[in-house]
C-alpha cells in the first residue's frame, strides 16, 4: 500500500486538534509550522488558514504551567513563532507576542540548570533566545545594513569581506567599525 502525500496531509490536519501537547517537537506548534511550510510550497490557502488557526489555538492555550523546554514548552513555541515570522509566514511583531515567554524565561537561574539538552535544557532556551534577539535587533534594523554593502562598494571591494559593526545598546543604532577584505578567497 502506497501512502500518498495528500493522505498524510489529511491525516495530519484531521488529528492535529486531538494533540494535548502544544509544543514544537510533539505537538500543535510543530504541526502548525509544518502545515505553514507545506501551504507556502504548494500555494494552498486552505492549509495556510488551518495552520493559522492551529497557531492561534497554541497561543490561546499557553499558561503559567506550560513548561519552558524547547521540545514541549515555551522556548520551542517561541522559536516556532520566530521562525514563521523571520521566514515570511507571519507578519507580526514577535516582541509583543513573545513577551510572556520572555518574562518566564528571564526568571530562570541558568547557573542552576543541569540539563544542557535541546529538548528540555539550556541549549533549547538559548536556541529560542538567539532567534528572538536576532529578530529584535537585526531584522528590524536590516535597512541599516545597507551600510555594509555601501562600504564594500566604496573601497572597491571584491571577494569576501568581514565588516564589523557596533550596536549602541540604548538606541539600537548601528555604526560601521571596520572592513576586512579577504582578497585571495
């Protein structure tokens, strides 16, 4: 018996509402992310709409009792939101959406964490935090990185270069520091 792609899709949609877990690895967030990607690749509006509804369900069912882990908890859900936003699936301000997640994660004393794993430990928290910081500081300021291209062209750069910037903490302003060309690569 050959399982067709549409059979898997239908099964996933049909049974996703039965999942008790809202998490990324074993629950609704992972299904929402997968369906959003499927919808984009296949240009399928009904699947996109279902993925949006599933994501909304995940967000509505978050509570203070939701674990913090990446696999089944807030870090994975936050990372999923960041992934969907950074890759053009959602057009939202993740700073506001992830505010409660951030507040709970900031309560953790990482020095007392013994689990370093992706699924439940420090690596999972750092994976979310890295994605969230990237979105907060660099994606919102991406227009300022036009300066890197302008600087590269101004020195008649070719090949590969490393361009260093400073980010002012209080304003988020980005300043060009130096350009290091690697002409032989």
